[in-house]
C-alpha cells in the first residue's frame, strides 16, 4: 500500500468519525466562532509523491570456466601396416590376425635381448619369424584391427621411444 493511499484513508476515516461533519453543523455558529473564517475551509488531502523504493540486489557472481590447457602433443604419425606370413617362435600362444610390432631384427639373438628389455618394462613380448627372414618382436596381438590400432596409439602416447610401432597383418 502506498503512502498516498494511506493518507487518503486516514483523512476519510477522520471525516467519517467526526459526527459534526456528518450532520453538517457545529456546536458554534459560524458568527460566534472567532477562530473560523466566514467561508468554510476546504479539506484537502495533501498527497506526497510516492517514495521510490530502491531494491539493491547483489549481482550474481559470474562463474567463468576456463578450459584446461590442452596437452601439446605432436600429431600422431600414420600407422604403418604390413602384410606378411609369420609364425611364432619360442611361444605356444595361439595365432592372431594382427600384431603390434615394436622391433624388427635380422638376428634372433638381438630379438631375444630386446624381448628381455621389454619384459623389464612390463610388456609381454612374442617373437615372430617372417617369411623374408626378419624376427619381429610383438607386444600385443588381436583378431580385430581396430583393437590393434588402439593399442598402437596407447603405446605411442605412453612410450615416446616406441613411437615407430607398426601393425603387422598376418597373411594366410
């Protein structure tokens, strides 16, 4: 309720509650009344402008989400794919269609030494002999090409020194 409305209601109640105003007479005659003018005073309700209500609200805090800086990585080189006839040596593992090749040697002794190093790093390597006489050291084997590619990507990300791993597809 505004101040203007409250003032108007108060003035109206004052007028209504006064019995002499309702009857239209006073107990004095206007002639006898030394305090009043010959004219009847007008009752004017004085209105004041409505006070401006200023509601101060605290602004919502701005939440700024900064993206984490992206790791600066070199673009992954394409995965080399070779198709060869190979057989596993010194292993009873079943044959797979796709192998992750991490090393290739002409000497079986060098392939075995590298296999020992890989075991120390947590890999489970297998040596394959190719039809052209190379000894391929594999650290993973799959029957699904996409799974093989994913493993190659993982090795490249985790081990910089093995960024040249490649995919060998076994010929039948």
